C-alpha cells in the first residue's frame, strides 16, 4: 500500500503496470472523502472506476465481491474536513470511526491510501492519476 501523505515521490514508480484503459479501479472510504468525485474523474480519464459503498456494508470484502478491482484506492478524511464538507450533518467523530471499522479490510488491502483532508478534488485526481501512471 502506498500512502500519499508519507511517500509522494514513490507514486509513479509503484503504479501498477497495466494498460490504463483495462484497469478496473475501486474507490472506497468514509462518507464525504471524495469517492464519487474521484470515480467520475477516473471514468472521464478512461478508467473503469466504481464505488462499492463499502462504508455502509457489514460484509468486510464487499469491495472485492462487487468489483474485484485491479487497483483499490482508499480515500480518508479528518472529522474537521467531514464537518466542512457536510456542514448540515451533525454526526460526531464516532460516525467516521464506525465507517472506518467497516472499511478496515479494504484499507488493509488498498493499493493507495489518500487523506483528502486539505486537498481539492483536482489535487486528489492528479495524485491518483500519477499513481495510475497517467
């Protein structure tokens, strides 16, 4: 697993060596981490990108059963960022922790982990595309 926050220099060298068009990419993470936005951007770039809604499932490997991806990307965010992105939602930090519990298996198997706190959608997209070799 690569973690963008700790090793941005290694992104290009650790990217999977597959033709981009044939890559099946799953994007998982807690609510408001940027999954839908990233999936849309990856599809526009020609990837078969999907979001399996793992954060809502008690089936720990739902991401694998539904998509069986070539690349698994885990997006995360801080509670403060969650509150900024969802100001009308009064969920406390325990809500994100509950979702992270449901996502633990996916995070353990993720090829790339990106903390989207403090990042724009464009910055997240660029970091992921660099990893994918685009």
